[in-house]
C-alpha cells in the first residue's frame, strides 16, 4: 500500500459570501508545498478560466496514468518510445439521476517509436488495452471505466487506410452498442438479447463501412478475422464475402454491413483483412487494424465515468 498526498488551500477574498460573488480560486500543493498549481472551478461555474479546474485535473490524471503505464509496458517489451503526446477530452453532462458527472474521457495519443521498434496495429491496440487494464487511476473508478479502442474517431469513425502497391482503399468501421446513451458514438457493445454473462456468453455487434476512393471498381471476395478474447485465446475466421455477399463497389461508392461476434469474455479485440479484386482482375488485401470489444456501462449503472479512448497513433519506423 502507498499513500499519496495533496493539500488544498482556499481563503475568501470577496467582500461578501454569496453564490454569485465568492471566489473559487484556490491553490493545490504537493510534496509538502514544494509543487503548487493555481486551481479554481470551471468558468461555467463562476470559476477562473486561467486556472485548472477539478474536471481538467481528472482528465489529465487519466491521460498521464495511461501514458505512464503504456511506457512501462513498452519498456518491458523492448519497444523504444521516442515521444508520446495526448490531447485528452472529458465530457461532463447530466446522468439519468439528473446530476452532473464526467461521463466519458477520450484519449488521443500520438506516439513515435525508435526505428525498428514500431509495433503493428494489432500489437499497438493490445498495448493500449493492457495499459488501460493496469492504469491505477482507471482502476480506481471501475467498474464502469473502460478503455475502448473504437475504430471510429470524432463522431465514432476512425478512418483505416489499406495501402498495397500504391492502392488506397480506406475502410471506416464502427461497433454498435444498442443500449448506449450516446448512440451517435456507436461504441463497441453487447446485445443484451443474445448475451448471457452468467453463462460467459457475450454477443458483440459491429458495423463496417467500406468506401472505394480509388479509380477502379473493386469487389470484396473474402474476409479473414483474428478474434482474441480476454484470456488471449485467438479464433480465426476465414470465409467468402461478408454477410452472404461479395459486394462490388464502384469508385466513390460505399458498402456497409453489420455483423456479430461471440466471445466467452466481457472484452476482447478483432483485427483482420479483406481480400479484394479490381476490375482488371488484380487481387489485393485491405487490412483492418485491431479494434477493441469493450462493454461500457451507462450512467444509470453508476456515477463512475466510462473511459472511451480512440487512438490516432503516429509511428515512425
């Protein structure tokens, strides 16, 4: 067990003490006063915008803890990290009980590795998954705090570019949680109608959009998935087409489908590739970087926030 100390000091500087007039500015100190930072309530709550508010400090703590855990794991794996930057964002809103809470935090790490040590997309996603599982701060707000590698960014879409022989075929992917309070985020989720946690059965739903931004018409011939559960057990799926179809996608067109994935654990991740064929008969592969299957809890379940992180990592080889 370890102890961690912080001291908060506030003194009234306003002429009177009403909700509208009392000062929110205060000081937080660490290391017996050796380190100080100016703090306040958020400006929306009559605080000082040039000081750190508790919600910002909370978001920074989650981001820093994830980073430190990530660096430790990479060091043990002998993957040399040259730089790590993150612009984290926390969202505060009213829960189902009408009270404000930090409902989710999004991490956006940009990571550079030393030449020759860059992990592939699946390995990078696994390191992030392990980092979240070992992060002290994330663990402190469980059970609803989850690191979820959504294959979508911003509004729930992460653009995945498959590049082979100078051919670019971006794939947009998402996973859908039918019970989510934020359906536009389309985070990875479990279908309650098919899942039975008591029987260790979890059915995941995911949606993939394939967009052809090239000049040639292409056809999706087959899929190849690697599905890894929470115990590290890997299942391979190889089959023709997707959802019983081998779609032909013209330039500028999209094909979207929704499918499911059963797991025996409450979390895991998927990665894979599609075999494609151009109108000239040339075959190529469109790779799908790993994305996590995590189960976020809604605000009705608890006042602890869910941590939903998507990662746009910049790696140097």
